[in-house]
């Protein structure tokens, strides 16, 4: 085996130029002469030693963050617990959400409670009977004594008597009767004018275009007495003849003969005596009975709601022939 020659170690050369240079980390101490190839150890200060000790303590002692962080075994336990909870939740049955309908009793009870126990409006009471109304006129200065109107009202079953100034009361009385019941208005003098005015008011959307089956005007002397509205099915008009037009009535005309039948009859009686005439009274009673037919029955009070009233009105206007019958 060939022996490798060792590298020659150069001899230490003294450099007289470095005599004035201070030794590194020596703090005035001269560097000791070392054997060739040996690396001298650095001489450090006490401050550096303290810094090195502090660095070594950091690497060996756990920090607060490392102490609080979970170990691998702890993270595994947390994962296992989370998995078991998820499995348990997945096995819980899903219950259906039941929403009560609008007409359910429970929802109605809750709504009632929320509205401070607000009671529902009472149902509308309607009279299941024809409305037969007699209207007397102005009873001063011999224009009208009202005796004839009173006699007819007292002797016709279920009839009611009003004064010619009771326009609003008459309308309210008619509204008390069911919409499918006939309406009869009989008025003398100013009472005849009021009857025509009431018929005009009923002929409006506000009152559902309420029909007046029979309107009897006896020598009406008001301002609105000659034109009969379309909601009146039949008008029987008595009027007198004389020299003073205001004291006697005039013939009436239908606004539309397709809906209204008008009968004018000229009488010779005095204005104040026309409603007392037995012949006039007979014709009036006969016409009322003919109009009402078998509906002139005993009074029956029924309870009817707004929806039923709406249905009756729709049926009457959809089939006018049925309402005539």
C-alpha cells in the first residue's frame, strides 16, 4: 500500500508589521501561540455569556403558547368527540313544521287574543217580510189631513206609517228588510214626493240599487215628482185637475219603460180628500196584494250575514226575470 505523503505545515512566519495590532477579543491579552492546525478558542465577555445562557433557556423551556397548544393526542380526542356528536345529531328525527290554516280554531283564538279580545261584529238581522210603507203629506191649510193614509196603514198587516219629513227614517226601515223582500211605498201630497225621492236614493250603489216593487203617488206636489227611476217596477199615480198646478199633482213618466210600468189616473176629488176616497183606497190595496202575492206573510226575523246578502244581490242582478217572479 502506498503511503500518502502528509501535507507540509508551513512554518510560522513572524510579521513585524502586526506587532502594533490589538488582539481580537483579547482585551489587551496577547494571543497564545498554538500548535499548527489547532483553531484557537475565542475569548468572549461575561455579557455575551449571559446572552448565550438566555438563548439556551428559550430552547429548552416551553413557552406559554406551546404549553396551551394541544398535543397530537389531545387533538385526536377532540376530533373523535366531534365525530360522535355529529353522528348523534344525524340520528335525531326531523319533525315536520305544521302551519295552522287561516280558518283553524287555534289561529282564530290566537288572533282574538292578540287583538285584545276584540269581539266579532254581531250578525245583521234582516226581516223576512215585505216593507209596506205609507207616507202622509203636509197637514196644514187643508192641503192634507192624513186621515186616508193613516186608515190604510192601520188596516194593512205589517204596514208602517211615516211623515213626509222622515226621508232618512224610511230608508233605514227599508234596509231592515231582507234584500229579496218586496218594497211598497204609498205617499200622498208631499208624502208622494218623498216616496219618489226615497226610490231615487235607493237606486244607487250605496244601497245596492234596491228595487221598489210598487210606488203609489197620490197627487204628489213636490219638486221631484214626475220622473220615476228605473229601480221602480210599477208606479200607480193618482193626480187631480184644477186651476192651481201646485195644489194638484201631475202625470208621471218612466225614465226607462223597459224596467218601469207607469199607470196615471186622473181624479176629480179635492187634493186633501183624494187619499180618503174608498175607490182610490180599493185600487191601492188591490195593487199591493197583486204585487206581494204570497209574500204578505207573518213577520219572520232571520239572521243573515254579509256574504249571504252579497249572494242574494248577485242572483237578483244576474237573473232579472227571476227577481220579477
